[in-house]
């Protein structure tokens, strides 16, 4: 499912109306029916106050008021503009509503706000239909006061399309805005519904099918999507009777230094838990005894390091030869390498010369920060998995620039350097070298703990090792990792979560994926669906 900005949605609306020929008032009717259905199915209360602006968002609200009245609710409407200023479809819906016994109150200036205050006290549910997705500047004066009253009313608030006062195009809060319990958006979710902190003011988000033909959004608009279960199902290769361990890949995990043996160990364990056939750590020999003690199913290959406890440029040829002579299908590189300048030189040269599909994480990424152009010469698939700080060093952009539009900054880097970027955060972004962007919304804050990134690198590496294409490996790896995190949090709590819990719950995540492949779960209604249900109908 596409993830849009306001102008992109407006373009899709125009194409639907002008080229396909579906009238705007039909789209508005469908949208308003969706608002009414969400309230009917999910919101407690019998009395509703619909607060409408003068634009199409207000028109949606006016039509929704009619549907709610027909469903038996006690409905009152507030219009924050003179009725004669309404235009187009909003005007038509006002004319229809005025023929029904639904009280309409015109409150269009500050002196009348006391009336709004009284109406808010008298009703259990407030429908916010003031401003839609086209808003791009902060609310001021009268409208800021209206928003204030709605927020202070202590009533259940349902926002139409987007909480009034938010910009659809950013996760930032641009000014005073409605804080909703539910948001009912139309056709596709918008950036603000997904990215924090704006998404935290949207409450539960529902998406309404307003009859935009399926082909229209794919002929126009960006290649920006939510990462949904539909995108990742059937990624695993089949397991045939005569398969053997090498059928499912042999992954080399290269990393580790004194005090940082846990990172490559977790990545290597995650390889096996994701279905990799074999997993081997290639590590400094002075640390090998630790790995032999930590790991059972994972093999280890010690590389002589003269007791340093880290890899330096002197070990490059041996590590490269070890990888070339081993029956490896992919490499996971960088976890726990350390930040010694000699190690960074080793890392850059290894990345440059290794010709296997590769996941680069942690100190491998930090080493590349001095020479990111190395990535341009790679002919084999590369997936990089930076967090925001690492990506800032690698890309040269500030953290603020990255967080303001992570989908754009990741996509720009991926296309420029010809790699797949997994930009890790509370909303992890997968950007491909072909220009596609996928935003992951499952997972939980309990995963913000040491080592979960190492586990993710191992998961993606296992999928690359199976021969899965880098884009699919990155998407599925992120989804599977987050699903395991949600399963673990449900069992243990977010506060108690640690990285190894994700490894332990990967089998349950995989079972749910395989079950969903065999028995697809239909959503409750194809007309109105909760965002979380769209993303993952396989449980968490």
C-alpha cells in the first residue's frame, strides 16, 4: 500500500475524477460512509458533534453527519464558516443536510466559542472535520482556539482524514493540532499517520476504500510504500526432500574485538534461526575461545591476530582467502569490529575486495564513512543497516535532516550508491537502488536495546545466503525481525526485552508467516480497515 504526501493524494484524486470519471461527490460520499462506519463499529457513545471547516474536509464531515443520523445517533453540526462561503461538493452536502432535522450551528468567530464549549459538553463524540491533508502552516487565532477547546473537552475525538493542524507531509508537529483517538483517512495513509511524533496524535488509524481504481496510484505518484505482510509472504525458498545444509546457504559472520564478542555471536545465531544452513564466525584468534564457549551450532574460524584482539590491515589477506576458499554464499560484516584506525582500513579494503553478497553493519558502516564511494564499485549485492547516527556519519547529513524525511534521505543514498539501505529507527525504512521505499510500522520500543541491530543483520544475511534478492531479503528481514520483537514483547514486556529474545522468537515469527501463506486471513471489511491490520494480518 502506498504511503503518500498531500500533493500526491490530490493528484490521484484529480486523476480519478477527471480521467476515470468518478465524480468528486461520489468519493466524498464513500469517505463519509467510512467515517460513520468507524464510529458505529469502534466508538462508544450515542451523541455526536461534527465540527466542520469550509473545505472538502468539512464536506466529508457534513456527509458523515447525515450517515450518523441515519444510523440513529443524536447529531449536531458546527460550521466554522458562513454557509454561503461553502463551495462545490461541500456546499452540496450542506444543502442536503439542511433539509434534515439536524441542528446546524454557525460558529465562525471568537465571540461564539462559548457556544462551541457548551456543545462539546453536551455530546459524547466529537468529529474533527476542520482541516484536511492540504494544511501546511500552523493554525492561529480562531482555529487554534477551536482546536484547544476540542482537546480540552475530554471527549472521544474522531478526525476526518488527519487531525486538524497536522501537515500530512511530515512526522513533525507544525503547530497546535487536534489530538485524536481515531483517525479515518481515505484511500492511502499519509506520512503523518505513520511517523512520530505526529502519528501519536492520530490514535487508531483506519483506511477507507473510496473507490479509487487500483491502477491509478501505480501510474502516478512515488514508489513509497508501507511494508506489509503482502510484500513479504512467499519469500522463503521451498524446502525440498533432497535438500541439504548448503542448499540454504552458508553465511560468514565477520566481526568481533575485545569486549565486543556478543555482537557477531548474536548475528551468527540469528542466521541459523532464520533458516540458514550453516553459520560461521570469522574472528581474531585471540578471542576464539570465547566464541567456542558461546556458540554451539555456529562454527568458528580463528584468524591469527598476534594477540591484538581485533582485525587490522595485516589480517586482510588471510580473511579474504578464508572467505574465498570457504563454501560461503553471503557475508555479514562489521558487528563489534571496533573503531581502531587499523581496523577501519581493514574494513574498507575487505568491503572493496570481497565478491559475495554482503550485509554491512555497525563498525563496517563507520569505517565506510571516510570512503562511501567504495560502495559504487561493488558489483555484488550490498545491504547496509545503519541506525540514524551511523547513517549521519555515512551520508554527511545531520540527524535532524535525516529524521525530518528518512524515506527521502535513504532513497537518495540507495540510488546514488547502488545499494539497499535499511535505515533503522522507530520507523525503519528500506530503500532500494531502484528508487523504491518501504516503511516498516510493526515492532515496538522494547527493541531499542543493545544487540537488536546485530540480530537484524544476521536475519538479512541468512536470507541473502539463501539466494534471495537483496531487496526482498531486506524487506522480509526487517518484517520478520520486527514481528519477532512484537511476539517477544507480548510474552515478556517491552521493558524486559533483550536482543537474544528476538532470536528465540524468530521461530514463532516464521511459523506465523508460513501459516499466513497457507491460510490467508481476510480483513474484517474491505471497505474500512485498521492500519495495523493492513500491515500485518498474521498477528503480533
